[in-house]
C-alpha cells in the first residue's frame, strides 16, 4: 500500500489538469490521476483498487458536467461513495454554484480556479 496520498482531477481542460496536478504534487507529494471526461472517472472509481483521497471536480464540462457526475456518483455502492471527499474546482464565481455545491454531502469545499499552492495547503489542512 502506498503511503503517498492519491488525488483525482476531473476537468475537460488538459492544461488546467496539468497545472493543478503540478501544484498538488509540489504541495503534497501526492500521486495524481487526471480525467478529461467525467464518465471515465466514474468508471475508474468503480474498478480501482485504491480510491483517491480527494477528487477535484470541475463543474462546466461537455458530455457530463460536475453536477451530473455528483448525481451519478450516488448510484455507486456505499463502500465507494462513502470514502470520497470531493472539492469543486471551478472557474465559476457564481454564488449559486457555490450554494449548490453545499447541498451535496460529499462535497467538502469549493475552490475557485486557478488552484494555487496556498489554496491547496488550505484544502489539505482542512481535510
């Protein structure tokens, strides 16, 4: 079993994933798995031997957005979904998106993009 944290990034923007993954790795020395499609992340969660310590989820994505991902997550077995901590990582500064995120029990926080070392340190400290 690895002693390093494992984080999952779900964002359709590959550059955003690259920047966020680099920051996460520098701040936490974690392993990071990235997905540009939320459906692929759901598939991963159902078949991985090691669940991520946290998921950073974008809201606005094609095919399946962040809200749809959260709804689909509820169909997974409790053994999977009860182990997940999710942080919305979005460029949206709409207060309604922030309020909506608070209605999901698995969402632990809302982070406005871009992810920074300070934001990541605050997130790690609060989890």
